[in-house]
C-alpha cells in the first residue's frame, strides 16, 4: 500500500481546511499556497509514480505584458515509485519552478520550468544505477487553471545526477497533475 491511513487522513484534513479558509489569501492566478498531486508513469516502462507537493508562490511578477507574465513558486514534494523488479523507492524534493501565465477571463494557461534537488531512499531504480541518492529534478509542465484555485496539467520530470557520479542512468516520468491553490 502506498500510504498508511493516518497520512492520507492528514492530507485530506489539510485540503479541506484550506478549501474553507485559504481562499481569502489568493490574489493572483494559482494563489499563494497550494497542494499538488501528480500521478504518472516512467517513460521506459510501466513503473508508477505519485508526487505529493506543498506549493508557495514567489509573490512576484516579471516581464508583464498584454499576453501574460512570468512568476514562480517553490515546491516541496514527497515522491513514491511503485517498482516491479525491486523494492519501492521514495524521495523528498525541493524545486523552484518558474511559470509563464497567459491569463484569460475565467481560466489561464501556464507553462512551468524548474530544476531542483531530490534525496532518494536508495539509488537504484529497477536495473538502473542512478549513481547517487542525491539527484537533480528537472520539471517541465503545461496546463490550464480554472479561477484562482484549480489547475490541471501534464508534466515531464527527469531525475539524474548530471554526471557528477560514476553512474548516471537517469529516469524520466510523465504525469497528470492536479493542484488546489489558495
């Protein structure tokens, strides 16, 4: 089982609390704080990945134009992989993500790009050697936001050590993301 019941219950309690009380703090597209869930698969096989994140925005806008603006946010994530050939792997990541927002009346489009770090439980991933338990996490995503609180996106996330270790097999994931922002 992916998580035990108390952890799932805590995640749901935080979500419900923020739905009721967090919306007053949202002043831009995507809010200032949020929770994020991603469900995906590895690009080379069918290993399943779930990613749970807490988000908080930079609260800044750059390069504003009539088309959109650049902003960003921090992501603190717990990632879990269900692996077929070895024991499951988990990791904690922190990632600054830059976002270009194209606003519309009741929705907005966005494109995310980020590079952060992740600490894995072990450096193996199926038959591949990632070279280290400490890796870089590269993230690219595109999606649509509805109002100030809900987002759907498609993401590609790559994990590798950037050839800083003797082995660097790397792993990439495609995911569907859901974000609840406040």
